[in-house]
C-alpha cells in the first residue's frame, strides 16, 4: 500500500510538507476506534529472540527510529504501534527555535537519499517533556537526543546540554549528546578532543548526580578520520559513556547518481540514506574492533532493507535505527527487518 499509493502521493509534495502531512494524518488515524490494533496487526512483529539488553535497558526488538523524525515527541505512541523497539526524539534544545529557513529538506530519489539542513528546529525541552509525560505506551524505550541552541556560544554549550538533561531525565530512558550535526554553525567543532571531553564531563557529572542517572551516549559524524575515531574511544572511556551512535549525516557528496549540478543547487546540509550505508558500516566496524566490542553501538545510516540492518549488526552494532529508509520503504520495513532477524 505504501509503495503503490502513499509514497507516490507524498513524493509529489515538498519533503517537509509531506513530513507534516504524515504526522497529522497518523495522529488522526490513531485516534479512530480500532486503529491501534490495526496498526499493530499490520506492522508490529515481536518475538522473544528479538529482545536485547543494552546499556542496562531492555529493548523489545533492536530496530529503532533515529532522531530527526519525531523532534518534539509528538508521535511516540503511534510509532510504537508501527513496531519500533525504541524511538529517539529530538534533537531537542533548551529553548524553542525555528531552525534554518525553508526549504531545508530535499529528496534525491535516484540515490534514495535526503539532504537536510533543518537546524535543530524544535519546541524546546520543556515541551518535549510535557508530551512524554502524557504518552500511553510506557513499554517503548525513549531516547532523548539533545543539542545546543544556535545562539549559544560553544564555550557555553555544556550549559545547554545540562539543561536538556535536567528537563528530560524523568521521561526518557537514555540520552544522546549530538555534536555531529552539520546544520548548526560551529557545532562540529565540539567533536574535537579537548572541547568534547570538557562538555561530556560536565554533562555526565550532572547526569550522575540525578536520582536516576540515564545511559549517556554520543552521536558521531561519519566524516571523522581513524585518528579522530581513536580519540572518540578514549574520550568515551574517560567520560564513562554508555555507548555511541554511529553515524549522523555526512557532508560528503561523493558517488551520487543525482547530477552534480542538481545536488549543488540544493545547497548545504547533511546527506542521509543509501549513499551513507557503506561508510556508516565502516565506522561501526572500526569502533567495535578497536573497543573489543565493549562499547555498545547504535548503528544508523543507509538501512533500507533487512540485509542492510544485518550488515550493521554483523559489523558490531548492538541496535540499529532507521530514518531515510523509513521514508523510502515505508513502515513495513520495520516488520521485515524484525522478521528476518527472528529467522536467523
């Protein structure tokens, strides 16, 4: 149904307008009598073999939704009914912000990819916390992907991340520190060794002081060198991180089928989807091998099929996340992946 009817309709719309269209109609449909049961019957697949315990949390299956789709925690119940084992909200910042000017989200259908320069558009940490307190599906693991406001200087960035931890710690199960988005000016500078150590130490200190500290993860870019990945592993040990999310979007435009002039005309932004698959897997494998498999990794980047998910898990990921593949393949992808994993 998605491939034959919904996708052609949605792909006629501007990418961001299509996103809002899906949100509004999924919310409406979910309220109809019997809708939740129908969604679960159509898309949810659970099996005891799919259960995972990672960084102290029990996941009903290893397939999650990556940050960026449900920025404001508006659809967690609905997404849980589509079969996800966990949903990562955000990126959330302390104060609401509109993000970058539109248009800021573009499809590359020839590559089954997206380019986005959203710029952490969100309603703020308090709004997300309020919505999560009202959710009904409390068996669904929720991750909180957190960032800094655009107008916060890098030297004060830790304050923003700490504010998000304080606002969300009661309503999320784990945190992801996002310093790897290419769409907030200067943010990726925080991935450098010294600024990152200082940032994570301050965030971890506040997290550990809370009544129920949450697992703290770091999301990294696919554009890091091996030397920088080595630094990330050292920093992860020094700051007692629970895991890594690999990877965010890339600034690379290599090996695309879409004509270079067309890609260039779209401007800056992070590229996600199939072109990222190979590099994301390389990063996961490198991190897993050089940490002796002792640091859990959430693998994300270019997962458009059960085989892609299995590739990430074989490379060392403990869990996987979808985003662009979910857009191109539809909600049935979650079920297909879980069924394939259960049959292994």
